[in-house]
């Protein structure tokens, strides 16, 4: 042969893909790779060229060339085909980075075609290719890809079956563990899949040895998080962190949970710890960006966005971070970045949540509800419920808002945020304020440090004319929490009761804590008007939107 195929294999193994692609063009056009006399050599040569194209990210060309290889493979005489299959080593990898020196494996080529389609976000075409591979011929990589494709296509039962096959082969496929937990599998069911066959020493390869216990704890943690038992999940992850100090994956998981449940300071600390250990981590950094914005720390947020862009500008986390950064400058630009994060990865939950929040701000509540529902379908958490409830309330769909809030309460019975959410719906109409008060108080009993419930309860006191109760509640919290939102609320109460000097003092305190607090800035402007004797607010009457739901009321009473 004029062009030895072993040479292109060497180039591919050393990552010299451009040279491999160029040499592949010579290989497929050489006299030895004649389609009529040597279809098997032609097929092998085309696969090697396709592998080079795949690594160069020329996915369309790779698909076309892989399919050409399969066409030549089908005309190989049956005897040669049988020989080629038997000549494959049993432990052959089928990743697009593994290359055959002997004749091609049809199932391996189909997997590579599917991988190209995945890179192009063509899930349906990828699934068609993968379903053409017989179940018994699928290896670990094939089952993992098939699980992802089925899950993206909402075929949950088939996805779970594929992920289970992965764990039967190897219990350390952590992606499969997380996916099964999120789809509702119990920790016991997942652990029962782990292989128990004896190894060469005669001992079980995965038994009750200390080395495997951490993995079982990891499974339990993921199942806790998937079932919204954030407290249990945090405790398990914290135990694992004791055994594996400075584990970046564990720190990121802990930080993400803390961000979801509102432990903002702890989450920021853990995200910053991760960046100190490895400044090039991109995973979950959009969650960190959202936290920085809530703290109005735009210096760190700007640096984070710059860092992420320089690390990998193709990741969805980068575009959510840019969306967060641009929100106060250009809402349309911010929305464009959020959309782009979803185009990169339609399963990226922070992208949907960010999009929903931006649409709410733009008074496009109907579209916001769609975005929050998309996040909820991927994996419900308190933020998607909060967004959905807010959207429905803006649309005056109180019944739908109440239903969503109750769903959150059922899913997270130990969540003060879920209780507060039901209270918010009841507080939206005058007839439900007494119920709202009970839910806010229950939330504070469950989580005494939950400032969101304290602020909502204070607001309810003000609406019903109990300004003294509101002041007492807020001042009690200020003793333990130096929070700018508490100062702003107190200032608003004092301003409403014409205690203008006290209001001024608290607005100034809020701005000392957070100079970027927009509510404090606007409050000061309003206070100036009051000091000049001008009424800053035009009178508004809230439309009542009563919700009669006797069964729901009983259900809420039981949950409380």
C-alpha cells in the first residue's frame, strides 16, 4: 500500500488531527483502497478519515464519510465480514478517539455517527443511529449516550434502563447515578445494581468494604437532593468532604445546594474556595454569578465573566453569567445571552430560570411562566416554583399560583421558602391575609433566620395598619442580621408613619452595607418628596381575587 494506514493511526493517537485528515485523503484515494477489489480496505480507510474529521469538529463531513464506510462494509463478502468481527479485541473502546487497524465494527461506526449528531444537537438523528445497535452489542459508552438521548427525548423508562445497564457494568459512572436519582430511583435500587461478582482474588469486586462505602453515601446524597431533602443531602456531602478534603466536585455540589436554599454567604464562600483551588472551573459558576449580583458585587461579577470567557466561551454557564452581568445595563442583551445558553444546552436549568426572571422584569409574564415551567420539567427546585407563582400572580391567575405554591409545599414539606410561597399567594388578596400570616409565621418557626418570611410578614403588618408590630419584628431581626433589606423595609415603615428622620437613618444604613441597593436609592428620593410635603405615592386599590378551595384549605392545614 502506498499509504500505510498504521501511520494515520499514529497521527490520530498523538492528536495530530490536521495531518491525519490530510493523510486520510491520500489513504482513501490510493490504488490499494479500490472500492471494487478491496471494499474492506476502502471502508477502513474511510473510517480513519472520518475519525480525523470528527476530532477536527467537522461533524457533517465525518457523518457523510462514516456512512460511506458503512456502505462499503455492506458489500464486503460475508466470509470477510465474519472474520473482521472475530478479529476485534474484546476490550475495544468505541469512542470517536479510538481507531481500528483491523476491519471496521459496524456498531462502533454507528456510535461514532451518533456522537457527531450529538455534537450538532441533533438528538433525534443520534437516537435513530443508537437504536440500530443491538442491545447485547452495546458497551458502557453506548449505554451512557443512549441514556442521555432517551432522557432528552423524555423517554424516562428507556433512559433509566440504559443508565442501569451502565451501573451493572461499572458502579463508578457517576453521571448515571445522578441521572437515576433525578428520575426518581431510590438509593437502595441504585446500589442494588452495583456488580457483586468475584474478581480474580476470589473476593467480591464491590462489596461492603470501606472503599465502596463513600460511593453508597454519594448515591444517598444525590437521592436526597433529587427528592428536595436539601438538609439531608448537605449533611451527606459534608461527611464525604471530611473524607475527601478540598474535593472540587463536592464543594461545587454543596455550594449549588446552598445557593438554591438561600444560604448565600455559605455558597459564596464555597464557590470562592473552589476558585482558589482551581481558577479554571466553569461548572456552576453561573450560580456564583447570580449570588454576586444579589450582593451587588459587580467588581467580582465582572472579573468572573472575563475569566469564564477566557477559559471556554462555548459553555452555557458563560452566557448565563453574561446575562447576569448585562441585566442592569441592557435587559434585551441579557435576555439574548440567556437564550444563547439554552441553545447551547437546552437542559441547562439556570439558563431557563434567568430567562424567566428577565421576562418577568420586562412585564412578559406569560413568556416567563413558560421559561419557569421548562426549568421545572427538567428538575423542580424552589426557584422555578417561585418564578411560576410570581408569573401567575402578575397574570391574576391566582388559582394557578396557589396550585403551584401547594405543589412546592408538597414537594418540599420542610422548606420555609415553600411555606412562604403559599403565604404570598394568600397575601395577594385581602381575604387571604390571615392565612398568609399563618404561613409566614410557620415559615419562621421552621427557619427562624429566613429573612424573606420576616420581610413578608412585616409588609403584611404594614398593610393591615400594624406598623408597631412591623417595626418590632424588623428591629428584632436587625439585632442578629446586619442586612440592607431589613434597613430598607424599616425605613419604608418609618416613612409611611411620617417618622422621616428614622427613615433617613435606615436608608443611609442600608446604603452603607450595600451602596448599590436600588430600593434604598429610590427610597431616599421618595423621602425627599415627603420632607417637602409631597405625597410620593399615588393611591392604588388592589383588585381582590378570592380563591375558594375547601379541599385545598384542608390540605394546607394538614401540611402546616
